[in-house]
């Protein structure tokens, strides 16, 4: 049921992106907003569902395999979308994207993160699959299983490694590049998923753990918003 749900989200987002491309291409601002929103919605919705499958046997092989598979699927179906505020900062810094367009895309990413959370909570309330049972009663299921300083350093390091890999793999054939990035993300999740969740995406972090941001806004904003963005600026400085 979970696999069908995530596959349905991917298909629906693909249809919405195609419809937006056909009907709204002459309106660049609305087109950019909707395409970025649809793409980020796909990643956030699927990752919300994947977060419930972490305890499916055999652990952690099932969760890591699904992480790799759906990361490849996202890479193949969401080409041209950043789906990450940190990724949107690079063209803004380089001058390839105006401040207004960059801000519009970041707004779309956070809107999508919230919509994905609302949508998945509605689906979970229907309790169509076993992992959905009791999913809404968890509240702030904190992914931070270490000190705030260590969590900050981990998310900062993972952001630097991920952004650096993205830059260094730009010359790789796209059909191989998507597998390299997916393998790296899977390795980072395996290495730090039990400590911080290995998210390094501010919009995704908000979608997954909005309750934790409400309860401990300063702590979570430092770890899951500031650390990834700081990692991106370190890459700017290095290159």
C-alpha cells in the first residue's frame, strides 16, 4: 500500500508538471512557482511515507533500498527542479537567478512542504496500511538523537558533502549522475540517519518534523535550516 501510494504521488506530480508546462509556459513566474511546488511536494510526500517504513524488516536494508530507489526516481522525474532551498541559493549567488525568482522558488518549496504534510496526515488518518496505524499520535518524533552541537555539525558536514558531490558530478552523464547522487544520499542516511535523520534540506525537514519546529523552533532551525545553508555558503567560499 505504501509503495502504491508513493507511486501514485509520482504519477500525479508528473501529470501536473506536464500540464503546467503546456498551459503556463507563457507565464514564467506562475510556471516556475507551480513546477517547483509540485516537485518539492513529491519529495516531501514520499519521504514522509518512507519515514514510517524505517522499522520494516529486514532493518535497515528495506528502508535503505527504498531510499535509494525513490531517490533515483526523483532524480529522473524532477529534472530542472531544486526542491531544496539550499540548491536555490546557488543560482541566486551566481547571478543566474534573480532575487525575486529565487525567493519565489523558496516560497514554493515551503508551501509544498506544508501541503505534503497535510496531505500525508490525511492519508494516514484513513489507516489504509499497517505503518499508518498510530502515525498521527506521535507528535514531535524528534530525529535529533544527539546533542544540538553534534547535530549541527553532522547536518553541516552532510550538506557540504552533498553539495560538493552535486557540483563535482555536473560533467557526468545524467543517467549515471542520478545513481551516484542517490548512492551518496543513501550512504549519508545510513551514516547519520539514527542521529539527525540526515535531512540537509530545510523544506524537507519542516515537512517531516513541523511539530518539533513548533516546540523547539530555535534548536531545530539552527540544526535543520542554518546548518545546511551554511554548508552551501562554505561551498561558495571554497569554489
